[in-house]
C-alpha cells in the first residue's frame, strides 16, 4: 500500500486517541487487547501478545502512533511460504525453544555485584518467560520492563516485582530478543548505566559427565598427575603486574563510565532506588516550582512518553481528551484557540522545544490587572497509574496542552479551583479582552440568561 494521505492519517489519529484510554500518547498491551477483541472475540492472549510485539518494533512495551501507522500501511507484500520454508521455520522455532529451555543457568564474572555469581534454577513464569532463582543469597533473573518503557530485557534483582514493570533492580541486560538469560548478547549494566564487561550468563549443561560411561576412556598414562612443567610455571610475584595489565583491557569507553559515588551512593544505587536522581557532571538541574509544589502522584511529562516534544503540529483535536469533567470547559477553549497555532506558540514565549530544566513560562490574561502576564511552571502534572490525570499527551508526544492546563491551574490556586466554567471565560483568560459575556436559553421557557465575568480575586 502507498503512503497514507493526510486525511487517512487524521482518521487514524482520531481512532488512536479513542483507544488511548490513559491519555499517555501510546497504546499498551491492555488497550491493544481491547481493540483486537472488538474485531475477533476468539483471538487468544498469545496471539494478541505476538501481534503486539510485532507492531511494537521499538520493544518499549507501548505502541507509538508512528508504529501504529507503519504497521497498518506496511509496504511489505504478503507472501505465501512454501512447504520447505514452513518446515525451516518450524525447525528454527524448535531449536530456539530447545536452546531457551534449560533448567539451570550460571552467572560468572560479576564484578559490580559479586553476590550475583553462582547457579540459578528455573522456577515460576513471569511476563511469559521463565524466572531463574537462587535461595541464598536470594536473587532472581527475570524478563521485564521499566514503567517508562525505556528499559526492556532481562533483570537481576533480589525479588520479582508483583506486576510486569520493574522498579528496583541490581543489573539489567537490554537483550529484549533473548528468550532466556543465557541467550543475552548485550552487556549487563547497573541502574546508573555502568557496564560490567566481565559479567555473563551461561547454561549449566545437564549430564555433562557420566561417571558410568566407559566409552572413549583414556589410558592411565594420559591422565594428568598434577605436576606443572617448569617452563609453564609462573612467578607468583608477577601476578600483580599481570592483573594490572588485565584491568587495562577493560577501560571505560567514552560515555560508559559513571563516577564513584562512595558507599552512600552505592547503597542508593544497589537496586535502582535513586539511580535516576544522581546527576551527571555538567547536567542541568531539573527545576521544581516552589509556589506550586508537586504532590506524591505527580510525574514529569517528559518521562511519560519516549519521544516527548513541546509542539509538533498544533491541532484542536490534541486538546480534546477524556479529561476530568470539570476541566473540559477550559480545554474546549484551548481547542478553539488551537485553530490559530501561532497564538498558542506565542503563549510559550515562542519556545518550541523541550527545556532540559523542565521550567516553562506560559502567557495568560489577568482580568483583575487588565493585562497579560507569564505564569512560571515546571513539567510535573497529576497522574493516575503513570498517565496524566487530566489533559493528556498527543499521539506525537506533544505536551503543550497539559502545560497550558497546569499554568491555568496555578493561576487559579490549584486544579480543584479551575473546575466548571464557561468556554467564553476560558477564551478571556487565553486571549484577553477585558471581559466575557454569554447568553444561555433557559430550559422549558423562552427566557435567556445573561452572564458576564466579574473579577473578585487578587
């Protein structure tokens, strides 16, 4: 199929937005399940999971709008496999399954967390993959992903999370394609991103040695008696030099290393509790608004979407969402104003990009002072299960609507104080004009009710 037209993209975007029930700009497995079950109630969970990961090519655990469109308008022609190709595919699948189906794996060479070295036995299943566990020191190897979708693969931790997402862990391997930990091809790293180049996971082969087998036995004179020839011996005093040379083989690549944070920082990073709070040298400090402090369930908008942006193409549809019912009057005014994108961009001081500090200034009209003023905010908003509670993120990752809503919430003294209003009043706060008036016909009579704005605030 050819590239989609602008009309087709708009139609798909409306459908995508309707499916995105948590308004995070992406579709998770649960939302995709609801879509597929509408068209085919007989489809199995395994078939849905296979299709989901086929669409989610970035392996983030959430389907972006671009992935959604790419899959629907894929240019790859459907080809029928020959009998030989089917047989080869079946053999490969059987081989992959056999390689992944091992009872025990062993961690070798772990240097950042030496306690992980040792044998792990196959136990329960988690996220559709086997979990390998060890009783002492207690540790688990399992397949999972982080809540933000930025990490997906095999994790090593002291416990298995209750849900599919992992929050605290010791080591992570980004081999999202691996069906078992011993099939990982990437380098293990800790929550701060430091690579452990010595650590690897290998299969423990079953029945590697059969003591009762006599076939192929060697002669007695071929057995090693423990004697080391002099030319093969080594001076113990030279071991230190050799170890130093060995260490030099594992120098950090540019961008791989992290600073030594000391024992206190090490304990914080031990299972990823505060890894993302550790600032890199020269990094911009993330600003938190002291006049409108975030509550415990507030999160940064840039952490909710893998490709968050301030603006892509300002559209009215982006302001329409299943927001809190009491806030829809204001978002309806925002949707009206989005018909004039230049005015929306100018409300952000013509800034069109994400700020590294998370600080933004948004222009609103003050009816009491009879002039425009800029409201300073950070990018944290109330959430529910990791998704925006009110104004959401667009399928392209745009966050301008949520920021504009937050600026007005701060202007009102809180989200609870901005509920229920008139669209005309919302246009006043966004566009200015001195005052707003509206006429509403009363139900059951021919009378009209006149209302107007009167400023009683500061």
